[in-house]
């Protein structure tokens, strides 16, 4: 029987205490399978999806090898998107709390390169970023990877899908041959095997099956003509009335069409696609995480790295192009013993895709008729929260506690009316109950945070780039 206790690993006592404080009770399947080999310094090629605990699988051995007194870059994590890189860096910072003065720098496109160069001038133990921007810094000689002991390729399959193979190869050439290379991928296409054979040394192959729990996942498929899909989606939303849902589309054009149709029908929805500027992407994602947006319409690449706890429903407006993508999409709901709902619209000429999904799961998946669905007549309720955007972030030394204090201090907003707070590099976002949003906006706009005044506004509607 596999030992799932973290104290079975060769971790520092201070890290074990930190893990307990962070709520890490026992190892997940991927952690139990991969951590012993990773801690022993072996290369890994591991199959794991978002939400499986893979970040800790590479973070714990990476942190254990760091020399805090050496401010040269000792570890680099490559990610396909800025969202995932930011998420990884956030978790790395939490897991690194047991050591003092560990510096983690995020290097991604969509931001000015100047401040990044300034951060690197003071050194960085760990660099997390996207291949394109990492390559830019290497070309400018503002980043050195000569002392890298650990290289992580996170969601490597998506990086290859996005055409980063040459960038990745160029980056790896700047690292020592003695490094440990940890490769994580949700799927195993041939390109992944070629990448592994080129850059890894006798890697340990770890696979944790991406299986669906029938007890908590309700999968439903509905036959629908292409011309009726928008109406059909609207009908399904009115029928199941989810607290939150992601609607997956295969193209950027579909995300715009679907979100615009839903908005015109009185259903608040935001589109997430590759045409959005980085700031607008951040604002769409934070509204969804903070529950001030109920429906997110996204492509697979745009939603990569988006990990939402307790997501009740997923809708496939377009049938995914392959079975593994389908499993990855619907695996975002029905987690941690909670009930999940996955609804898919499928055309008559796409029945072969349903057959492939059913064969993969080794079960019958019935096809229902949309006409049999009863849609509720009432409009979907508005989200419970509104998101306020503050023009100050980590660079301004703003912390979540500072924002909470500014809202609740001296007989201000009730603390129970304040939801999630996200502090980014140059901006911060706070969710407040919709019925006190105007009061909270006025309080922040007229008051001070850490003795300073910041511009504050309420986020509403779709960012500009996704409307076109």
C-alpha cells in the first residue's frame, strides 16, 4: 500500500509544519506516485491534469534543493499561459514560506519587459514564465540559467500545441546538463515522447489515470442542429440554473457569439479567448473566481490553468475535437466528492464522437432530445458579488489584509460582506456583496489603503477586445 503521509518524504521539519498549516493532509495520487522519485533527483515524465496536486509534486523537490544564499536562478518553471504561471508562482510562494528570502519572479508576455529586467537585476531563486518571454530575456542577456538545478515543463502538451517547441528547446540549451527535468502533461502525444527523449535522462514515467467518478458526475448529451445551438444552450442554462459554469467552445469566434447571445438574452456571461489583452484576461478570470460573473465562455487554451474549486457545471457548446480534451473539460466539475454536471450539445453527424467518448469510458452514454427539457421561465439571478478593481498591487506593498481593513475599519462594511481578495503585481481585486457594492466603492475611493489613495472602479461587462 502506498504511503501517502508527507512525513514519509525527506522534507525539512519546517516544511512539514508549513504543509500542515496550509492544509496539506496527505498526498494526492500523483504526489504519492511521483514525489519519492522526484525527491531522489530522478527525471520525471508525469501524466497529470490541473487540480491533481501536480504543482506541489514539482515544488517540494525544487524548494528542497535551493540554496537561499545563492541568488542565481536555480530553478525554472515553463508554463503555456500567464494565468497558469501566476497560479504556479502563487502556490510556490506558499510552499516556500518555511524558508526566508526565497525570491520568485514571474516572466510572461503581455507585460512591459522593463520592470521584469529590474526584478532580475536583484537576482531570483526561481523563475516562472512562458517560453516566449523567457526566450526574450535570454536574448537580451538579462537572465542566466547557468546555475539551474531543476527545470519544470508544466502542461507540456499545451505548450507544444501552441507552437513553443523551438522556444523550449532553445531555453533548455541554456541550462546545465546536470539539471533535473520534471515534465508534466495531461496527454502523451508523440511530440511529448520526442521532447522527453531529447532532454531527459532515463525519466521515471508516472501516469495517474484521468478517470471520471460515475457517482458524482452526471453526463448528458443533447442532439441539436447547428442552427439551434444558441437557443439550445440558453434552454439548458435556464433548466439547470447553475451557480457557476464554464461553457467551452472550439474557436474564439464561438466564444464571442455565445457570450453576446447570452447577454442579449439577459444571462450575464464573459468571454475568455486569445484576442483579449492580458489585463482584460486577468479581469475576466478574477470576476469568475470571485463569483461576480456566473458564466464563463472560453476556449480550451484560454481556460488552461484555470482551476475553480466547486465548479457545479460544465457545458460543451462545441463537441471537443478529441476524447482526452472532453475528459479534461468535464474533469473541472464534480471534484472532491461534490456533484458535477456536464452537458454537451451534439449534432446528428457527430454521433461518432459520442461513440468514442463512450468507448473511452467503457459505458453507454444516452443521447437525449432538447425538446424533452423543460426550461424555467424566470431569469437567472444575478451573481451575488461585484468585483472592485484597485489600481495598486504587490509592487505598491498592498496586501489582502490592507484591503479588508480599509473596507471594514471604523464601522465600515461588515466583514461577512467581503468575499475573495486577489492581489496581483500592479492591481488588486476584491469581491463584495452586490447590495453593498456602491457603499464599498465609495469607501475605498474616498479612503486610503496603507496611507495611500488609489483609483477604484467596479468591473462590469465584457472587456473591449472580446466584443469585436
